[in-house]
């Protein structure tokens, strides 16, 4: 995960909620700062962006249930 003054960029591990199997991975970009526990599963509302040279998720919000 990389935090900058412009936001956050990280690899989103799809299907990894059970911490056993990764279904896939895609770059997740937030153009704003977001606060969440990096060591716990979370859900993301994002838009899939596809260009000629890349595919990535443009993050909008994060939901992370608290135990």
C-alpha cells in the first residue's frame, strides 16, 4: 500500500475474505485519503476503469465491519 498526499494505491485481493484463497488481484486507487485497518478484510465501492493499456479500480468508499 502506498499513501501519498493525493490518495492511496494498493493491490485489491478479490475473494480473500477468508484469508485462504485469492480469486484475483487488481490495482485499487483512491484519489482521497481513507482510514481503515489494513490487516482486516474490507469491502469497497469502486468503479472498474479499463483503458487500452491498463485496468484498475477507482475507489469511492470503504466499508469495514467492526467486531
